[in-house]
C-alpha cells in the first residue's frame, strides 16, 4: 500500500505535519495560527490531563479559574514580565458589533470602545497576583497552591500544529509561600512531577536542569525545565517551573504578617505544561507508518479486527472476539472491536497503525481453527500467532512491556545522542549531527549569544546532575566549572 | 455567633451573593463582569464536569477543541444567528502592544491591526460548521458526535456571579446527522441526559419542555430545555438542547452523499450547560447558614473535627478519628480530618456548615469515653450521638439518604409551587406569589410579549408532558389546546 506519510528520512518536518493531520490529531483552522484539536488528538490530551491532574492533587494543589482577559496596564507592573510578554498578544478593544448600515453583515460598533484595552491572557501571573492580594493577609493564609487548566494566546508569526500555535491549551500552577525556601522547594517539586510524568506516562526520558539568565521566564529568578530529545536530535522544552522570588508580590503589593508579627512580601512560583507535549509525544515514538502511542496514553490500547468471508464466518469470529473483548474490558484495558463491514481488514490494519493503537488482534477462521489469533505490536511492527486461550492473560504484561520498550528505546537515543564536546571544532561537527552537546561555558550571556548566532544551538539547561569539574569554555576558552547542555531546539 | 449571611427572607439576592463570596465559591475579578472561580467552587464544577462527561461518552460523544476566536464575517452567514449573537461580544482588533514612547507602560501598536476582526466565541456553531464542511463528504462520515469544554464570552451589562457573567465556562455539544429524525432524536436524548444529571446528581427536579419561537436559540428550529424552580419561586433555565435543522449546513455549505448517491444538506444539533448550574445548585438547596451540597457533588462528604484540651487528649481523639478516616476512605468516601490547631472547633463547625459539607463528625473525650461520637447532618441541621463502632457502617447509607432528602424537598417545593391558572386575575395574584403557572396560551408572540410586559413572567417552556385539553388563553381568551409554563425567571 502507498504510504500516506512523507518518510522521516526525507523531510522530518513534513513527516510530522503529515502525521498530525493524517492520524486525525489536529488541523489548522480558518483562524490564522489557531488549531482544531480533533477527537483522536484530544483523547490523548485528556489522558495526559487526567494523569497530571492526579499528580497535582496528590501534591496538595487545587484547581481554580481566573479571567481570560487581563487589563493592559497589569502587564506594565512587573518590569521584566512586560519585556517578555504582552507584546505579541490579542488585544480586545471593543465589546459590541452592530448591523452594517449598508446591509453587509456586521461591523464593529465604534461607540462600544473599551476605556482600557483587555489582553487575552498569554499567561496569568498578573491577574492571579492581583487576586491573591485580597486572599493573603496572614501566614495562616499561606501557602496557596492553585492550578488552572486554561487556553492562552500568544500571537505567533510562524506556527506549527501543537508545537507553536497562537492559541494553545495548558495548565498553569501559581503558588504563594511564606518563605523563599518553601517556594524553591515547590518549584523543584513540580519539576520532578513533570519529569516523572514524562518518563512514566509519556515514556519520554528528560534532562532536568535550570535555564540560563537569557532563557529564563520573564519575571523569574530561576527557571527549572525538562528537556527531551526528539528523533531528529533537536531538543524540545517539555515543561517549566519558575521560582519567581518576590517579584510579583512586589509588583502587586502582596504582603503577609508572619507568625512573629512582621510584614513581609510573599514568595511565588508558577509552572506549566501545554498541548506542546502532544508534539513531543509524536516526535519521541512515532514512525513512517504513523503514530506510536505508549499504552498509558493510548485511548484505545487493543483493537480487535475480524477477518472473514460472509456473515457466517463473521458470526463465528465474533463469538471469540466478543469473549476476548469482555475479558479485556474486565481487566480495565481500553479495547475496541471493529467489525464494521464498510471497510476491509487491510484498510483497518493501516488505519490503526496510523493512529498508534499499541496492540492489534486479528481473528480469522483459518487461525481460529488451529486455536490461534494473530497479535501485532505497533511499536516493533512484529506479529505472532498466539493461543486463543492464552491471549487475554498475555495482554496486561505486554502493554507494560511496550511502555517500557518505548522508554528504553528513547533513552538509548538520548544517551547515544548526547556527547561531551571539548573544543569549538568538535562543537561545529556535532551540532550538524544533531547531538545534545555537554560543553563547558564561561557563564556569560555574550558567549551564549555568540554560539547561538554561529550555530543556532542554545543552552537548553544547566543539568541538575552536572558535576563540578575544571574546564575551559568551548567558545571563549575562559574558565568554567561545569558542563551545560547545548542543542538546537524546537 | 453572628450570622455571616444576609437571611434569605430579608434579601434573597443579597443572600445569594453573600453565600457565593463567603463560602469561597467565586468572586468578582478586576475585569468587569468576569469572575474568579475559587478552589471550593471549582471543585464542585469539576464534579459536575466529571459526571456529565461520563454521560456524554456513554452516549457516544467524544471531546474536541475548536478555536477561541471566530472571524467576524462568520456571524453574518446564518441570518437568525447574527440577530441573536455577535452583538454584545468581545472584539479583537489588534495583535501587538508596544512600549509607550513616553515610557508609561505599553500601548496598542496601531501597525498591528487585524484585517478582519476576531470575535471571542459567544458560542461555536459557526466556526465548528465551517470545520465540519471539510470533514463530511459521505454518509459514512456521519454522525459526528462531538462535545467541547470551553470558555465563552458574552458581553453582559448586568452580571451576577455564576448566573450571568461576561466570561463563563460551559460545554457545547455539536452534532451532525444524515437525517432529520436522527438529529431530533439526538437533541431529545441530550435533554434527557441533562434532566437525569440535574435530578440524580444535583438533586434538582426539572421540567422538560420546548421553548416558544420567541425564546428559541438563534438559528434553531426547536429548543428543548430543562427549567428548575429556585427557592424564591423564580425559574432558572438549567440546560438547552437545540435541533438546528439544516440552517448551519446551508450557511456553511455542508453536504453529504447519501447511500443512494444523492447529495443532501446535513442536519445539526447543539446543546450546552454552563457554570450557571452552580447558581442553580446554590439556589435549590442552600440555607441561611450557607451552602448545602448534595453528597454526589460534595468535594468533601464527611468532615471529622476533634474536640480536645491539650495534646494528650488530641492524641487519643486522633487515634479514633484516623481509624474512622481510613475506613471511610476505603469505602470511597471523600473524607477529611481537620486537626488544625489554629482554629477552635466552633469556628470549624461554622466553616464546614458554610461550605456545605453533608456530614460532620465531632469526636471529643467526653463522648468517646461512652463509646460515642456526634454526627451532624448539614441538610437537616440535626445532631445525634452514634456508637463509635457503628458510625462507619452508617455513613454510606446516610449519604444516599441526604441526597434523596434534598431531592424530595426540592420536588415538594416544585409541586407545591406549581399551580394551574385559569384567569388573568388569578395570574396576576399567583405571579406575585412567585409561582410556576400552568396556563392556556393562544400561541401568539404578541400575547407572550404582552404578558411579559405586564408581569415580567415569560413562557419558560411548553412542557413535554403537557396534556391536550381545550381551554382559553389566560390573556386573550382565544382558544388553546395545551397549558404552558409561565414564571418569572433568572
């Protein structure tokens, strides 16, 4: 059969886009830069949300909801924040339309101009800290541990489905603490929550680290991040957690009275992951046949397809299929029996391969007479005949194995794709090979900038587990005591 | 203790607002008409969402996500729709801010003006049908059964927390069908899903019916609705389900080829409920002491409060409390042990009463020595001493009983508050008593309008179970064959 996707080797970027569209995950909408997340894609996002939400609640957070709109003046209150945000934003200036007097549809009613423009939130620190101001008086009101699931808008000039869109879905945690120590602890805790989720659920190994000053969130004192390696060797920032110090508390005048009766500014964190994770998931596991999903995120984990000629055969096959179906359901496995007669088995095989269903069972009379069914793994594309009687028992373990195999494969790629680089010559070679490069850096923004301009590689992070060692900056030759992670990135 | 809420008898509207704010459910934000849904309120909304979402999926729907923004021109495409929507809307005209050259924060960058303004969705029929156009070619592509959880914006001049806010959260189902019959069936099915949810989960009895032409959704051929009676006798529309005919299919040119090879326009429905349900929930069950929550929606179903002097007593009490706690948790009950030493028991009693926790257990040494704990019901405000050994076994049944009691109480109010009205004189009396009035109506918009102008009562619906009978319109005296439901409404 003709492949529906551009092969990865031919054009990785085109392969990605083909896959997102052909696997029915998302598509561009009529509104520039905004996507439609289709049911198949949204179901995966829902699975991510459910698991993350459980982790947030287990660590003591509650969900809440803050306004979509933020008064324009709020962005000017925190000096660094305004530089980083509030520039490429959707601006609401009017609140009414009226009939065009020429009878041609509707036009903006100029009488309904807002006194102060409203910005569609690109992130919610400002409106949330303006709200927290009224919630916090005493140390008894702290900590505040809140998360919000929401849509946000950042006006992007060049967009790519899931990876960079004008509107995207995300969660943003915003916490308030009595002490610096507690806030730092929170920011670090959430980094680990993200890393655990990425590794355990997405089967995507990540490198945990902190950003350099250049790459920090606008308004943060420290930005923690997880970085993952995509199949083409590029890095993708998969989640960030910010220690915001007292910056937003000072900007919005949020103080509390301590146990000792002293009035102090409150300490803050914020942290978020977005639908960008969908892009990370795709570029970690998928292949030229389509999506490959880790079982823990697969909306359908097992699909059963009947192979038959005529209704009599279908009936016989369906007896076995339905028995397997109900037994798997009883085990809590997400399973589907596709007995549609509008499509041929071969079409269905390709369809579920494209959509990344981890396990496919094909049940036909010829095998069935021998007491066998065909089991195919999406991750390895391997097939085997297994005993009809034993197939149900095998599946839970096999789903775990697939999950682990996907993780191991991605980890191997990350390990093999990460190299120590000790000279600028090496750097120039490895960067073209799409490697993660651990190299010494002199700690200056100038050097960081110069390397970026020369190679498009940026410092993804200073890994938390980077060991102290004497060395010389790969670019400037100045002394350095730690290697940092360089790579080109999405 | 001084009551924190204005009594209902004194000022129902003020009582409602006090309750929403004091029970920490929501508050007004700095953005006019937009609310902040606080963690206590959002947790209830999450419980509603989870139950509704399960019901939607059980009836074959999947979730998806469509853009927040809709091009202005889309609203003009469906003639009735443009009249009903797209007037009081948030309009995005620019996509960039820049630094004020005078150094005073940020201003709108006039160079970044959109060619066509974008409207923040007040509802998504237009953008969704524009998308469906590309998804539907053949009868094989139908039905499309999609739901979206989203925020929407309708610029309201007079807002009230949960009941009417500029931005609110909701779900909107949008389905596409090959036949009129199937679409009507879908619209009716979703009405029943809403009614079942309202009655079984919210413990709120509703009247199912259809709207008159005047009150129909803009673009619908039939609007089904559920109407609930609030404690003050006013009606609250709690959910609507629309049969849209082929209106949107025609406006966006969405056709399919039937099995027989004919090209036909697609049939549509849409249906939604919103955070307005939070208002309905409050005004169905709550009292002068605060929120009363049906157990199925209570984030905390049971709270345990220790009564003690000194740490030694607390330790003894905590042994029993923690045993009860873990046993209740094992039964799947949402239970909390509040052993904070920063607040006194009396304060905690009031707090949990205000927040509507269905069952409170107070454990103190004096009772404990007799093998007893105090159990208080939020719905009846009754207290009793129960044997420590037996309390865990009683609770699951008691939660069901509370749920049923709340429903029965609300149903009794609805039944007693609904009267047959046979003359205009009666109508004028009953409307002032805050009744639901079943009266004959001549079927004309003029009469409907005249009654509204005279009494502020509107036709809430033509109940599905309204029986055919000969009668005369309560206002015009003209013949009528059915009673309809009149009431003043939120």
